[in-house]
C-alpha cells in the first residue's frame, strides 16, 4: 500500500470523525482498509462517544484523538488536521473526510484522485453518495443551497441510480462525507466555519473555496454509501450551539447563516424575507402534518439568527479577507427560484397519475408469464368495442345519455322548485356569506349557511360562474350518485353485473329524480356523499377500531352534509343514540372500550355541528331549520307516497310509479345474511320519514306551513334497500343456479321484474313528463327593471303563486330585485303589522294599510300579473296608493307619504327622507330630531355623529330609532364584529379538523431505515 | 325473525300514525270583512244622528289627523259636523238628518263605491241641496261627476279631493236652471262615497227635502219597494202625488213598463204599458194610482239599462215634504241599525217569506217571519235597535219608510257595505322567484 502511494504525487490523509457511531463504524473501517488506492495516513477523532466506537477504533488500530462531546464536525476535522505531520512540498497533500456512518466503495479514493489528477484548480472533490441500505438510491452528486435555505441536490425523491448522473460535475460544494480536500487550501481559507458545528458546513466551505478562486467537483465514479445518521435523527445532536439538540433547528439555522454570511450584501434584505417566508410556509406544512416540533424548529432557527446579527456581521467580515472573486460566481450553482416548486409539482402529479392509472403491467412479473403459451397465436389488439362490453361503461354511458335527454330544458341558468335564481358571480355568494346584514324582506342578521361558502369556492374554480356551476351540479348529479353508489356496492359484491345496475337504480331512484327535478340541492349532495360514509366508517358498531384520523375524515364528510341540511344532524343523532344504547348493553363490563366508542360517536355527532356554527347554533333557537333544506320552502309528499321511497312534491315521480324499495327492504328483513342488518337501518330511515311526512313547518321566509320534505331520510332508506338487495342477489345467484325450481326462483324473478318495470317506466317518465319539471333554465324576472333602479327601496310584491291547480295570493317585500341563492335561508319572518296591512289591502278593509307600509319604509306596491282584477280595483279604490304604472307585467302603486330606508323626523314632526346606501350610509341631518331606519331592529345598527354614537331606541313599529341632538353629518353602519368573530371561529375549527384529517407526517427518527435507504 | 317482525310492525305503525295524524297543510285561508262605512257630514243648519247597533262600534272622524278609532258609547250618536268612518262590522248604520220644522230624511252609511247614480233633485231656483263627495282614503281622489237633465247630458265635472276630505257641490251648479237631475258619481281613484241632499224652498218657505239614496248600477229591471202614499183624508183635497224620474244612460232610447204593486192589487197604470224614453234625457212621469194602501211598490222593466226613482209628496204635521224612493237590489241576509227610527218596512215579491231577528234596546232578541204575496208591510217596534234579515225568499225587495216630527224619509233595505271574502295572502319569499 505504501509502495503504491509512493508512486503517486498525491498524499492522502483520511480523518474519520466518530460520535456514537458503533452501528456503522465496522463497515466504515472495513471500507477504508479495502481501498484500491491505499490511504497514506489515517487518523480518527472521537468526540467522546458513549458507545463502543472508541473500542472499535482501537481494535482496528486506528490512531484516535479524543475530543469533547460538544465538539462540532469542523472542529474535529481541524483537530485531525492539526495532528498531521507538516506538509511536504514534493507532493500534494489531501485530507479525506470520513464520517463514521459512511462507507466508501473500494475504488472511491482511486477514482477521486483520478478525477483531480488533471485538474489542478480543484480544491475539493466529492464522490457520488448512495444510500446505506438501498445502495441504488442516489443521495447526492454535489450539493447546493436554495434561496430559501433548503439543501439542494437537484435529485428526485428516492431517485434510482442507473448512471443517469454519472460524470464529473462542477458543483458549488460536495458533502463532507467522503470529500477529498486539498490540505493547503483547507488551511488557507481557515477550514470549516466554527459557527457551523454540524450541517451546512460543507456548502459553506465549498462557497468559500469558490470565491477564493478554486473549483469544487463531484466525481461520480467514486462512490460512498452514507447513512446520514445525524440528519435522519439516528443519533443525538450534542454539538456546541445545537440549541435543544434538535437537528432540524440546527440545519435551518446553519442554512440561513450560510446564505447571509456568503451572499452579496445587496441581496441580504430579499434573502431575509425569503428565509422568513419559507420558514413560515414550512411551519404551516409541518403543522398540517401534525409535526409542531418541526414547525417550531423552522421559526426558531430563523429567529435565533435574526436576533443576533453580530454573528453574521463577523462572519461576512472574515470571509471578505479570503474572497478573491465576486460572490456572484456561485450564482450559476444556486438553483433557480421555481426549481423546487417544479420538482415538487412534478412529483405530486406523478403520484396522482400512478394512483389513478396504476400501471398494472409493472406489477406483473416476467416470472408469471408462461413462455410456452400461445407462441403461435398471432398477436392481436383488444377486440373492437371491448370497452363497451364492460358493465360500468354501459351503465355510465346509458345514464349520461338519458340524463342529457331528461335535462334538455336545464341547459342554462337554472331556476325553479326550491332553487332560487343564481347570482351571476361567485363574488355575490362570498358577499352574501361574509356580510353581517342581509337585505332580504325587512332585513336579517341571521348567519348564512356554510353551503354558500362551499358553492362560492367551487364557483371560483369556474371563474366565478355560479349559474354554470349549478347547471353542472344538476346535470352531472345522477352520474356522481351512480359513481358513489358503485364505490360502495363494489365492497358488497365482486359481480359488476349486480353492482352496476344497482348503482344505476340508485341514480334513478324516486328520491334522486325528485331531488334533481325540484332543485333540492341538499338532497342531491346527500345522495352523492351518503354512500361514501359507510365506506369510510365501515365498522360502525365497533367504531373504536377506527383511527382518530378516520373519525375526523368522517367528521369532514358529515360536516359537508350538515352545511347543506341539518336534517343530517337528526339522522346522526338517531344513529348515535341507537348505537350508544347497543354499546351500553354490550360493553357494560368493558368501560374503556365503551368510553372509546362514546367519544368517537360523540365527535362524529357534535364536531360537524360546531364546524357549521353559527348557522347550526341558531337552529337551536329556530328548530324548524332541523327539518329544512336550502332554498325555497316547497312541500313534500304524503305518507302513502313516502312509503315507497318517493318524497313527493313538485317534480317527483307520480304516485303510480311505485319503486321496489319497500319490497326489497321487507324481503331483506327475513334474510339470514348481512342484508338483514342493512335492511333494519333502511326500515328505520323509512319509518322516521313516514312520521315526518305528517308534519308541516313554516320556514325560509314562508309564513305558511309546508309539509316536511323527507328526501334526506329517504336517501338512507334507498341506499339501505339497494345495498341489501345487492347482498341478497350476490348470494342468491349461486343458490338459484345450484338448486331445483323453488319459490325463491319465483320471488327473485318477481323482484327483478318489478325492478326492471320500475326502471323502464321511470326512465320513460323522466325523459317525457319529467323534463318539464319545476327546475328549468330561465332568464325571466319578477321585478320590473324600473323598480330595480332604487336599490334601497322596499316594494311589497303581490303575486299568484303555486301549482297550476292550487294558486294562492302571496306577497313578500323586495329590495328592488328578485331573490337569489342563499337569501331564503336567512329570510326573516314577516312583521305582524305588515301581515295585517297586506291582508287588509287585499280584502279592501285596509284604510290604514298605506300608513303601515309607509311606517316600515315600503315605498311601492307591485302586483305581478296575472292577478285578480277585482283586487287591483280594490287597491285602486282603497286610498293611500297612487298608481304609477300599469304594464303587461304588473301594476305599481306608490305608497302615500314620505317613506324610504332612512327617515329623519324633526322635533316638529316633519319627515324627511335621507340618502341611504344598501347597508351603511353617510348623510346629513338638518337639525335635532329622530332618525328612523326602516330595517328590522338589531343591536349592531349604529349611527355616529361627530365621532359619538347616537342613542338607539326601538320605535313603536319595532324599528331602530336614533336620537340626533344636532344637525350635521351622520354615519350609519351595521357593526359586523360578531360576524367576523364567527368567521374566524369557522376558519380555526375547519383548519383544526383539516389538520387532524390530514395524513400525519413522521419524524425522521420514526421512518424506517429501509425507507430512508 | 323477531327483529324483522318488530321492524315491519314499527313501519306499519309509523305509516298508520302518519296517515292518521297528518297535520294537513293549511289550505287557502279566507278573510271575511266589511269595509268601513262612511256617514255623511252634517251640513250647516241640519242636525244629524246615526243609529247604531252597539255602543262598542268603532269610528273615527274623517278630518282627524290620527287614524285611531274610538267607540261611539251610544246607540244613537249625534254628529256635529264631521264625516265619520264607522267600523260597522256588518250592521249597516243609518244616518238620519233633518232641518227642524222643514224636512227629514235618511240614508245608509255605506262603503266606498266606484259608481253611484243619484236619481233625484233639481237645479232650478228652488234647489238648496248639494252633492257631498267624500274621500275617506289616505291619498288624493279623482272623481268625475256626470249630470243628466231633461236637457240631456251635461258637461262632466272632475274634482280632486285631498286625502280624508269631502267636497260639497251645490246642485244648482250642475245643470243650472234644469229641473230634473240625475247624477252619476264615478270614482277614478281613491276611497270615494257620495251623498245627495235634495232640499228645496221657495223664498223663505220650505218645500221639503230628502236624501236621494244612490243606485249602484243601471239595470233593465228595477224595483222600488216602498213608496209612501197618503190617501186623501177627510177634509183633504188631495192625496200624495208621485212622479217617476227615469233615465236610460245608454246610447239608444228604451221602452219601459211600469207595474204598481200594492195591497190593492198589482197593475200597470194606463200609459205605462210600453213607454218610450230618449237616451240621455231625464224624463218624468206622473203616477197617480187610485189605491188606498199607505205604501206601494213599483217594478220597472226596460229593454235597456235604466236608472229611476219616484218622488212622492207627503204631508207631515200639515207641512209639505217629499220623499225620494229609490230602487233596491234583491234582499239578502243583512243587518241594519235603526235605533230610534221605528220604520215601516215594505217587502215586495211574488211570494214573500222573510225571517227577521230584532234586537231590542235591552238586548233581547225576537225572531219573526213576514209572509205574504206581492207586498207586505211590517212595522218595526219602537224599542228595536237593529234587525237582521236571517232568511229571505228569492227576488224579494224591501224598503223602509220613516216618519218623524220633521219629515218623512225613505231607506233602501240593502247592506251599506258588502261582506268581502278574499283569500288571506301569505307572506312567502317565493313570490320573488321567477
């Protein structure tokens, strides 16, 4: 070995630094001693290892120098270098840095020396670093540092080494593991920075070498296997300055230090912003991954450096002495700003691609192929229309075509049934969600339901086009229902010829058709999401076996349902109560499991309720919300229709089109399989739906009572019936095939016949009569354009509303325009005085109706034609109403007297109309008096004059009245502090649940070495 | 099996309960109400009293700024000056006005009307009467007054009335110098009522006076059920004279037939078998039936819609007075307050069967049935404050004749305000959805 070295003009001294490295050290020592190019001198520096590292070195007869335990890597190297003999002039002295967790390949040193043989300018050369366990895993081929401090290797995650990076590369730096450094240059530029006891000392050294005019290269022919024990938290970090002994903290701090100490002065401000911003972004990422320790490390690392700028200033001063070229020479080695994002996004999309289109051929092994098979058969492609023979394709295609035909009148802006007109843009939805005061009727401070925000998010993805979003939702809903049902049913049967038709029937079930035809947004969403819940919580009885992450994913799903309809809360309440009774009976002696189940069930019930606050909390004061759906209040069907799974009401299937739901449920109850249990749930849903169908409630701006829509409950019954049917059929097929003719054959045939008959009739109805259901695309409006000009004006609108057979006179207060999505959900109840005045207006007895309307700021009365001519004449003759227009759309009267939104009544009783905006206003009063706001009374209404808040009272009519003591400018506001507080609460709770739902990140020490390679 | 049966039984029970206990959706509600009625103001020199059925009946003075209503606290309420709006709730109040020692007359307090015909009065030198047009609404009213006379259709007058106000149009301004007036009051907008007082005099001598009660619409068949007839008493030279005033407002003239119905028999007087009148011209015909009964009725049938009334001269306390008897619509169940009036009600029909309930001042109620054929007369006892027609035979007409110290009056037995039954509107935001 010595003889060979003598022939060389290089002299290599290897310095191995050990620190609790007994796990890797034997292999490291063995690798060093088996080098094809022998090491000229080998010395070890042990930093007071607590394990057997020192004994191992001793037994290997490696001279060892002891150092303090908190001695950093650079300092240990300096000790090792100091122990070497004086440099010889006839040879080039090199020091080879060896970690105790890295093992060079036998040819590593030889190739390293080969690489520098004809490159005299090289000060540092590094090998290709491969994984310790997986020796095909490419770890590093030179390193750099990104602008945000990230260690940059330019490699993909778990990149496989197949020689694609081979060659000699000019790099910013190389890892100190296996790096060969010219001794004279090392000493000339002062070795490693003492402030970088561990991590990033290599990048810093390379940077300094570069600005000192030297070159750093990576020679991939030389290979070193590296365990990265410190970075992967395989050993404790005890070096001096390693605050809290946390490797990530130290790494981030050192990264920032390197950047700030070496970069040009003029990029320092930008670097500070970048470091801080990326630290915060990564902290959020770590928080989402439930790694708060790492999140803290990120922020603490930057903070500890920023609060001690003196360290940086000194470091920059030291570097200035050895800088011979501009810092900008390293610019070529710093990765572009977007390269990290590009690399991340490429990996992300690749993972999605693999998830969606998994390459099945890659899973098959060549060993599985039978070479003798069909060698003589000519190679052919898949037969024509092969895809069309798959039941899934047939099912979805058929449904798509039928849906398109049935929806031929719904290709546009949808309106009708329970669905109000869509606002034109997502911005309107956002405003409706965020604002604390809604200009509906006499005004409302009710909280907007969460579904408005969800729709706004989805609409934002469609460039804010809400009508397009709703059209897409209702157009694709049957397909989405079929997909979600199919996902569930595939878990009950492997036979696609059962699961696909069953999911098809789910998509054309009575409740699905009625929901789409009558614009029941909540039921449509429930139909899509409901099958996913049993998939997620597949062990409802033994819920304690589910992880908390699964529970919180369930919470998210249930919260989505709650946000659309609080009927889901009632269903959850019933299911939880029912299950808890069972748990109590089953687990009376096993308290821990009972409590575990109790907590998980309660979280599933209550957490979504909190997530949908404050709308859900308000429902405790307005219980009818627990039975209502978004949109207009449209009555559901009667019990004998509901019994067959048809929710009834406008747009539903006719009564004679009876679905097989009830028969399947009853048959399944007598089954001996799992179908019986499913049918019990289905029967329960159906029973509750029947009971509720007897109730009528007044809600969503409708003073009259409308029969409860039981669609949400029937979703449960329908899903249960179809699931039970699938389970029965899956087992029955084998029984029928293997048995003689039996009553089961007749029953099965009868059931299939009824189901097929229902399907055919239902589809026939859907594409004919069903196509003219209430939900249609329309652009008509109720309010005439000239009444929409005055945005702060209230108009009492009278109209004949109802089905063709039962129309009735109804009225509401308009704010100049038609209602739009979300407004019925926050519509207030009508004031009693207005109710009486409107009634008197119609029956002709209302000689004071106009005065009442004027008191409440109603400026116009609009009768939409067609309307009873006699009533129009009655209003004409009643007094207090001056006809201002009569067109083909309707008749408009102006209410007598001074009225509007904001009225000033002077102390001598003179009424004056003040300028008013839609919600807030800035105007002037001419003297002391009272300012009457004709909006519903709310504590958040405030008027400021000269910076002082005016006293607020309740007028005789229950409207807000403010006492103005002097003339001057006044500002009317509706204080939205409470709404903002609730919005903050929502953001916090949703973020918290999203974090709990997200897959938990693992600390590096928790990742297996095999995975780390 | 047990669980399955339990589930099925539970399902059946729920279905049974749901069917049984279905709280049906409240159907269309209807509101029944009587529009508030308006009683005429008391003009200068007149005295006025309103007969009421209950002391709790609410009213408000038209000119008062407040719309607050107050109870009358009396069954016969003197009106000093103002128009009063009465929430009569189905019992029609009667206003009785008189000029001491000169004349008396009564009219019904009535609800707003879009069209009223007043067949009566004069525009000649003897007239002292006026047309009172009232706007009881809260906005301005526009009213057209169209006058007809023996000289044909007069130029139309349009008047604007402020909210809660009335206007008095002197009759001599409507068709100056003309003797026979017929006036149509058309409300173009507002809550309008009109009353007509026909008062006449020659110099300082009063010739009598009366309210001319309105007719709502022109019709081809008119029945004037109660015309007072004072047969010549011993020592008297003359009996009552009766004059028919008739107008066909259509574009073409008409032929009419007049039939007198009295307890002495029903007959068509000579010359009234088929009499022609010109369109738009008020015609007068004297009727002098030789009958002994104190009241009689007339039925007029025409081939074109007509309006008509009969004026009768009467003698009260040896003073002359006249009474305008106007047509009434067929009798319907209704109630009328007559405190202090004690009228004689005349029913006329082919077959009369009217069930009436009287409420006395002490609250006592007595039911009686008036039966007869052609014509029947019923004197209401003095202590009755109101009567209610509970049931009536078809095509029965009724009018009341009231005699007082100051004069003689006629009241049509018809509701002052009709029960309006309209659907109760419902507040529903759905109206704002296209």
